[in-house]
């Protein structure tokens, strides 16, 4: 008689997933991708007044191979988009992306050919943080929302399928510049 026969169905697996989610959410290592004025607010979040270290993120990583959260802070130009994708591809699994500011989320006021109209056309985004520029308190709130999302993410093959489906959907979406209706 094994342990799995004495416990209710799925009890052990859900407990392991919950425990792994708890550990993953408390040990995020962000890779900074500060491109504009939002980067100043992101740096302020790491300072003593707002203290992002309370959430286990005191070490911003310069190497993508040591990071699992990319905070894209600011506008992304067409020339920077391949670099952004390369850094994302070099990050360790599991990885998450936070689009900080209206420029990273939708191109902002720069509705032209030189700026990517939303970083979600380059990498899959998990959390969008609006504002121009968003305050450090807003970034902390977005990180807490990401923590809740990480806590609920599945492990193993289910996670790989969910990530692949989200990335395909994000990259296949109609660019904001080509949308019609209330936007123009």
C-alpha cells in the first residue's frame, strides 16, 4: 500500500505546486531593461524609501542568465526590439515580463514608425503597469499582482503549454497602429 492510495486524489500534487509557487514568487530576480523615464522610477523602487528587498528582489541582475523577471521600463524602438527579444530568450525558465509605463504597454504618445506599439509584440507580457511614468508604489503593486499570478501557475508540462499558447497569442495579435474604431 502506497501513500498515494491513502491520500485523496490530487492532494500531494496540489500541495507541491502551491509550495513551489510560494518559493518562486518570493525569489524573483529582475533583469532591468530601463529605456526611458520609467527607469528612474524603477530605480527609486530599489532605493531605501520603497525597498523592493522586502519582496525578495533586492538584487537587480545585469545578466539575463541570472534573471527570471524582465521589467521593460519605457519605450522600445524598432532597433531595440531584437535586443529585447534576445535578452528575453537568454533568461532562465520560468520567466516573466512586466511592461512598465504606457510607452512599453502601448507605444504611448509615440504613434510612429520608430517605436514599437506595445512590447507584447516582441515578448509575451504577464503584467501591464500603466502610467507616465508610474510611481514606485504602482510598481510594487504590480509586483504583488505578479506574485499572485506566479503562485497560481502550474508546474511542468502544463506550464510549458500555457507559456507557448500565451506567446503565440501575443505575437499574433493585431498591432495597435493597425486597429480601427475608437482609437483614432
